[in-house]
């Protein structure tokens, strides 16, 4: 097993009404890409894919408010809309448009950004996006349970009593098709990060708040429904699913194919929920094809 690359350095960026921690690859290519992690994730979920793509784009991976090294949201708002607003503000600060990539909940956030601000998004890549599915798998059912008022806080208290490594291994079992692909150094990093977050007074509130908001999106009706928004995305879109995903069912690829106006679908036979971490080289190959396509398209305008 090859030694993993170090996580990219980061800094806290003031976006006016809030601040987010952003990790970035070195300056180089003129094209920029922004990476958005999923529930209970962080910017480091993108380390390897950012490395694979560093010759094509300069990557910026943010910790969403309340996650990773980002402080809590000043208004305590962990809705998908609030997360999308943070991503939009970051892209504006970077001087978009950018190539936007999101995993799981970050995929839902990215869909909202791409639909509402098409002028900021050149291409859209979604890895196991958490778009509404009324026949969810076991994992989302657990998320829904943890989002229930009072139960979520109780569950967080109970979980913190368990050894950090046990919690990390359980998460990896849920998200990976083969945990044997996880380098020991990555496991050690994840355990250290979890122990650090255990000491943050807002970490549990941010996680439960994001879980509740995501569950709420599954039942949203009207123009703000995420599938309705997906149908409004004008950017060339890549949707990647892992055949062994226990959280987002691969069958959702079929609906994505019917909904996104300009989409290509990829099903990876040996991946699960975090394909960008399990097989970054393979995901990067498909992203490069999308980047080439996006470079030939005129950028959409708002208004």
C-alpha cells in the first residue's frame, strides 16, 4: 500500500457573515475547483482526488460551517440552503466560475448552488449525491433517527462514550466497499480529528443540525425540492455512484439520468459511498473528461 499524500494546507477565510476553513492545492492551473464534503465529513475527504487533479485545476476544499476546522454557523443554521450560501460566497471570493464537486450531502448542496447560480459553475460532479429517495437504505434510516428531536443529542452523547477508533472504523465500514484500502496513516488521522472535535462544544449541534436539515430535504415539495433544482442545472454534470453504496442506492443514477439536462453517469463496481476516497484515480479520469467538455461550453448567466 502506497504512502498517502499529506492533507493540503488550509486557512480560515472570512466571508463576511461567516468564516470557513479552506484547504487548497498549490497555485498553477488557471481553472479552479471547489470541493464540498458530506455529512460528518470534512475537506480532507478530498485530499487524494485534489492531488490527482492538481495539474488540471487548483483545488479548494472547504469545511462547511461547524465541520472540520470551520467555526459554528453564527446563526446556528445548518440547512442545505445555508451550506449552499457558504459555498456560493466562497466561489465569489475566489473569483468564479469554478468546477464544483460534491459528495453525499455536499452533492445536495452543490446541486442547489449550480441551479441557483449557474454563472458560478462550469461543471458539476456529484459523488453519491444525497438527493431525495423515499425508499432509503439502512444508513439514511439511521440518519433520520439521529435527526429526531432529543434523540439526536442523546445519541451524540452516547457515541462520544465509545472509543474514537471504534467509531471511525464503524463509519468506514458503512462508507467503504473495502476498508482494506484505508491506509493506517489515514485511520490515525481520522481518529485524531474525531478526538479533537469531541472537545468542541458546537460539534454535536452542527452534526445533528445538518442531519435534520438533510432529512427535511427528502420531504420538501415545490420549487425548492432538490430534484426540481436538479432539472434546472445547466452545467455539464457527472454523477458517480458506487455499486456497494449502503447509504445512497445506486438506483438513483437512473433518476439522475432522467433529470439533469446534460449528464453522464458512472457506476463504479468496486466502490461504495466515498468513491473519491476509495478510487481517486478512477474518479479523476472521469472528471477530466467532464472538464474537457465544460471547457467547450459557454457559461450560463443569471438574470
